[in-house]
């Protein structure tokens, strides 16, 4: 959503747009990358907190880039099949099928970079 605003594709941030899936950059990746940085700086790189942060980040990115991305592709295929056979399925509301559920690897990577840079800058300013 951030990139869409900069590019002029989106005019404003709404409550509904904050509840959307996918997009550039990945806010989930940014959040968990930030958690890694803060836990590493606060508790040290050999701490339990840092290790848990890394594990949570890896699980989240794997889910966003892998499973949820594939589910979005399945949704797109399902939506297309319903459109092709709409005369047989008039009662199916195919417009409500979500096709954007996950992130591309690039979106996750850029989100990670955003999270690291913004957290590091805030850490330097506040400490």
C-alpha cells in the first residue's frame, strides 16, 4: 500500500485498505524484521528472545510467500472457472473470492529492509 500511494495508484489510506492482504512492501516482514533487530539490540544476539524472534520471522515469511501466495493463486483459478461457467453457477458470488492473500519474495524482502532500516534509525534517535 505504501508504494501504491507513492506511485499515485491509491489516493488515501482507509480502514478497509489496512485490512487488505498482500502488497508492497510486506508490513508483516517489516514488523518481524523490526522485532529481530530490537530483540538483538536489547537482549543480545545469543539470547533466547533473539532466537525466538528469528524463528517467528522465518515462519511468517514462509507462510506469506509460500502458503498464502499459493492460496491466492488457487483463488484466482477458482474465480476464473466460476466466470467461465457462470450460467451453471448463477448463485455463486465469485466477486468476493479473494485472490491476493500473500506476498511475492520481492515484497517480503523490501518489507524486511524497511523494518530493519526504520528500526535502526529509530533506535539511534531514541538511544
